[in-house]
């Protein structure tokens, strides 16, 4: 550990080598390394909270090494760039909350000893969910300035708790039930982030519901009584696909904005076909089918033609693969598979059908990708009760997202705009 005086304030930082030359994106740093970033103390209203959120977001992005400081006074005057370099910082984030209520962010390139970027973010009411979402958006931009990749802090995860839909910020804060939604399962986000779909539990069966989060209005899109489940939106947001049926289920597609009734996508002939997930280009759908006598993953064209088995019987001790979620970059599909009688989260490559096991601790299921295609949220019993956990598929780092009563069926949102909510 290194004790330093930055702007007259004692701080404790993690020791790290100075940043060598290599990759040039926003900053210069060695390929395969995580550049260090120091978030200076934040001046203005709620400065400590602002700083804590920025630090946590950048840490959870898993592309940067956040250099922790013991105190949070805002530095004054010109930055001592050589001193920050000795602490291992490739970048310094200097932020303040202006008297007008805006977040002013300055990013310094330590090696070049210059300002790299400046931006202002009008802040909603302090400490409100929208205020937090705005700060998350600033964190995502800082990550993009440094690495060239935008973060996913400005997102939320829907999940099920005691048969109600809840929402939680990507950092695990602000967990709360959705107003106006009764007993429900299987949430899904519209690409705009304004709408969701879910399965409503009713006396006459289950129904797929399409809900406008901004207006608070909702309508049922499934027309059949009985079992309706697992909704998923197409990437352009125009189509909602779900499973429906009693003696077996098939996939059906509807256009919720146009009001068109559902049309059949798959013809399962009495088998169970469910859990659709669209490819990023919207041309294909991955889904779970029992047509071989046990659940496996298939891919079909979006119109239901050219169905093809995706998973084979070459891995796992029990033939049970389900809950596919197509990655945002289109390269892999995440799913759950039984290993030694316990579900684990896996991915399968669309290029060569190679399989990778991502989890092994406890029972793990229901994977859902973040917009960056690097992080997954999944349900795990590793801590005892079912809770949501987040996995960085590149480093293997995991963190617990929810706490309290059991949580399951996580669905990661697209990036959200707080001004549109």
C-alpha cells in the first residue's frame, strides 16, 4: 500500500506498476491489462455518494482497476500527474456537483498529463432512482473514454421475488417491486427499455402481458387459455414471441404495437417448445424443445423454418439443456445444463458448437446477458437461498446482486435513459 498526499489530503492507494505503452484507445496502456483509474473526491452536494457510485460502477465493469482512497476531499489546483502515475493511475476522474445541480466530469490522461474529456450531466432530484441512473450513465461514459467500451452500469435487472416482479439497479441498489403488477413470472425487456413483458398468474391459467412502464398501462397478448409462458422481444422490438399450449406447447409470435393476433412459429406435434431468445440480427430464434424426449436447445429461422439441434449429447451426465439466451455479439448462447444432477450455467459457440462451463459452485440457472455481452446475471443457491449473481465471463469474477427474500428469473435490461422514464 502507498500513502500519498494528493491536494493536501492523505490517501491510501493500491500499489501498481506504471502504465507501459501498448494499446491506444482513449489512453495508452499495455494489451491485456486493466488500466488504473483514480476517482478523486467530489465537491458539491452528496459528493461522497457520487464518488462511491462512480468507483463501484467502474470496479463492477471489470475493465479497470479502481485505486481506492481512504478519504474523499476534492483536490484543488493543478493535478500532480507524476504522483498519480506512481500510484498506478492511468487516468484520474475529477467530478463535482455544480450549484445548478449538474454533474461536471473531467477525465485526465496521466501519462500525457492532459485533460482527455469533459462532460456535464443534468441531475434529477438528489438520491432518487433517476439520479442514481444518471450517475451510472456518467460511469459508463468514463469507462468508454478510457477503454473504448461503454459500461453497463446504466441498466436494471428485473426479477421474481415471492411471485412478484422486482427491479434492481446493476450495482445491487434500489431493489423495489414494480407498482401495478400482480403475481407474475418470466420478465422480459423491450429493446427500448420503456416496455416489458411477463407472465401473469390467473385463475384460468397464465397469460402473457405487455406493459408500458412510462404510462403504466398493460394489455394481454396471449389469446389462448391455459399455459402461456416465456415471452421474448425481437431486437427491433416489433415482435413478441412466447410459448403457448396445453398438450405440448409451441412458439407463437405477436405484434403488440400493431394489435395483430399471435401466429404459430413452431410445430412441435405435442412436444414442449418454449423459452425463445432472438439472435441479435433478429433472423433466428434459439429455444428449448423436448422433441427428442428430453430438453435440448434448437435454433430456427424467425418464421419457424429450418429448425436445427444446437446442443448435442456429448457433455453432461443428464440430457437436460434449457433456458437459452443469445449473446449480444451473436457468438454464443448461454444456457443451463444438468451436471451431476445440478444445473450449471454454460455457453455454446455458434461457430464450432464448443461448450464452456461457467459455474460450478451450487445450483446455477436462468442466465441473462448484459448489453456488453461480457456479464451475465443468473440465479444461484450458492449462498443458501436463491439469489441473483453477476458473472464476468472473461475473468470469472462473481458478485452477489440481490439479498433478502429469494430472487430468481433475472432479466438484464438494455441501457436505460433516465429522461425517458
